[in-house]
């Protein structure tokens, strides 16, 4: 059964699911059908969907399950019955505090929901950079036939087949990207924390200590790693300086993976060929951010994971895990709380 934040609970089922995922962007909020379908499919679960965060402290006390972007340490301490938290995001660095890490609470995320869709966005960004699509749009707005202009710009319009793609992170996004770009004729080299786990189709695998080789060799570098202490500003000035003059950087992971000031300098000084960013250290990107006016930088407003099928994918994963939780079997997409992903 479902109730709003103000409605009464009737018959007191044994399991309480608390949802608090309020966000100013509509698509990130659970639609009504998601809640109704949970009610129909799981009649023994009370679903409490909060329209804001005002009553989280009160409601979390007896919650067994929570769907949330973030939660405070004191709320974890108060949630004596909480067994499982599900994040509808792939990134969970905001949840990596001692009270949760050291607890018995299971944390799952939506990495498999977002991975294939973000992978498609990466392909779009590669082609946009290679074929100078943003430049063509800019010239179109000015009514300029810019064939010679686009050809004269360095790096030139180019083919993607035969290029080398460097992946930082070989999780759900990295695997999706690898499958797609291999079909397009690109060579894939990748960094993963545990190379012994296999290549996932990549042509070469490097350990984190060898990450500089990715920056040296790749024509396109894709950042798709989680945010941890070791990955913050992984694309810094020193590594950007290793890149080929025509190479491009693409970030679809999280903003803190890139030193934005260093990237701005590299682009303005034409030390690299271009960049595409879908995520930023501060979001929404402020109107006065210097990034808006950086040459050869393509900005997408954190849209890589958007799809009209988003909440259907969310429901497929969460309902399967809810079924598993009620049956006492292991969940899917469990986060290693020590590693942070």
C-alpha cells in the first residue's frame, strides 16, 4: 500500500519503503506510476513517498528500505530498522561516510540502469568532436557556409575508425562504450583497478599506476570512473600535458574527475584538440562560469543518462531487488562501501 507524507498507515504491513528523491529536474523524481506499480506488485510493503525532505528524520526511524540520493549520518544512526538503501544514481560518493560504511546496511546503485544510455551519449560526443558538429551549428546560426573554415581548423575534421579510445573506468559505462566503438573500428585501451578481472573486450588493459599511458596514447579519452580519493582531478594539468595535440577529453563520470582550470588552460592554449563535458564540479553550471566560453569545449547539461525509458529501467532493477530482499537472497548492483563503488 502507498501513502503520502501526510496520509495514515492502515493495517501496518511488515515492510516500510521510504522514498525521498526530491530534485528540481522533473525527470530525476519518481513518477506516480512507479509508486502505484510497487503498491500493486508488493502489497506487503508500505511505500512512503516524501515530496520534500522535511519529514525524513521522522519517517526514517522505522523504515526498512530507502530510495535516496543522499542521507545524513545522524539519520543513519536513527534508522534502527534500515537494512537497505538504493541510490537511483550511479555515483554514491556523497554516501561514503563512516556511519554508513561501517554499518550493516546494504547499499545498491543504478549503474546498470545508466551505463548503456551514457555509453550512447559518449558515442554522440565522439562523433560531434570528430565531425565538428558544434562548429557547423555555430556557423549555421550566422548563415555562413563554413566548409573551408571547418577544414582549416586544427584538428581537422576526421574519421573515427582507426583511432584509439582510452577509457578510465571499465564499469557499466565503459563496457557499453567498448562494445560500440569496437564496432566502429576504434582500438580500445583501458584502465581498471583490477586488470586481472579481464579486458571486457578492450585491446589492452592497464593498472591505475599506468594511467599516464592512456593520456599519451589515446585520441579520445573517456572518463567514466567513480569519484574516490584516488580519482579526484585524475585529469590534471600534468596528464593533460601528456595528451596528443589533437586528442580530445570526454567526461561523463562526475565533475571532480577533471581539474576544470587546467582543462580550460589546455584548450585556450590549443594544447589539446577539444573536450566534451557532461558533468561539472558545480551543477547547474553557473551562468558566469568561464567554461561556457572556452574554445573547442562542448557542454551538455548532465543529459548523458536521460532517456524516455529511464524509470522503466529503474523499476526493472528496483522491483527485482525488492523481490530478492523480501525473499532473503543477495541483491543486484551492490556497492562495495569500502571502495566507494
